[in-house]
C-alpha cells in the first residue's frame, strides 16, 4: 500500500465524513421545525420574485413618466395597471423598483458573505495552525480591524469615489472578515492537536493539505450557519449605505435610495416608503428565522440529541 493510499484511508476521510454527517443531521433537524419551512418558503418566494418579477411586469424600473407619478396601489382609489403597488414621485413602477432593489441587496449580501467567509477562514486557519509570532501578528491585525465601525469605514472609502457594487462588497468584506477569522482560529487551535492531524503529518501531508483537507471541514458547520445571519446583516448595511447616499447611485434602484426619497412624501404617498420597507423586512425576517432555527438545531445535535 502506497503512502498516498494509506493517507486517504486513515483519518482525513473519517474526519471529513464525520463533519458532513453532523451537518446533514443538523439540516435534517432544522427542516423538521415548522418555522424553518415557513421561512424557507418566504425566502424562496422572494428570490423567485426578484428573478422573474421584472420579466412579468410590463413597466420600467428606471423610465420616468411624469403623468403617472404618485399613482397609488391597485387596492386604493386611483390605482391602475400595470402598477400593482403604485408609482414613485417620478412615475416609476414601485413594485418593479423594489424587486430590483431586493435583487441587488441579495447579490451584495451573498457575495460579501462568501468573500468574508473565504478571507476570514483562510487567515484564521493559518494563524491557528502556525501559531507563534504569525498568530500574534494576524490576531492583532484582526483586533485593529474589529475596532473600526463599518459605517466609518464605508464613509471613508465610499465617500472618496462614486460607489459601485464592487466597492460596496469590498468594504463589507474588509469590515467583517475578523469575525470569521476569530471563530476559525479557535476551531483550528483545538483541531490541530487531534490524532487525525498528527497522523496526516506522519504520512507526509503538507501543511496546506492539512489545513484545507483536514481542518477546514471542522470549521464549516459552526460558521456556515452564522453566515446565513450575516447575509441579512450585509443587506441591512447595503440599505443604510443607500439611505445616507454612499450606496449604489441612481438610477439603479436600491432599498436605501427608494426609502430615502420616499420619506419626503410620507403624508401623501406613503407607499413609496412602505412597499420596499415591507419587502426588506420579509427578506431579513426569513433569513434571521432560518439562521436562528439552524443554530437551535446545531445546539440540539451537538448536545447529543437526535
């Protein structure tokens, strides 16, 4: 039996398989909760609306029509098709603009979390595995980054140039990776002392292979469920950036810019603010509920439940 074959048959597969088994049990437990099914249904409905809604609504999210400005929703007197939920101060379809804004928020939230997940875990695993002065330096940098508020960082960076989706994602990643680094470092410090890691070293596995193939699977379950909540948090920040004027710039619709403009017309055209606000609340509520149920299921499984 060759060294590589022996390496494949000993600890690595069992360690990875064990983590995959735990993850499957957590997901199965979470799906048994009614709240999870409800939250998932709302979330998938919103995703479907963002994907197919703009194709089905015979209107434009950016084209202005002064003659159609301030049209109320269909259920109010004066509402008319195709503007199901009314129009804004420039005659643009509000439902369509809100759906495009939701799609932008989803995209920025998901891509940001993926980026901070990869960057934070890479730094945390490397720091925890190497230890010594490498760990000290990386963790001090992490502490410095964690001390800078997201809004201050965003104003500093985004306020210096025209904000784009790419620059907003970069700011969110830069501001939030330390949380993932901290968690992954703690898991790595515990995992690197276990027998399967020592066995891999004896079999000649490189440090990179050990970190990626052996330690990383142990980090995924505790961090992946936190990532679901972070998608909601990134969506909130994206809306805040747009509200204060440092988000994606018009005419591209975002929740922040729509709600900010609508605050001037709350008395006579409340739907301009309420429609995107309700959609954002549904999206954030479903994500937070899924994240909470996943965390509850994880705690149940890790405490020995079935």
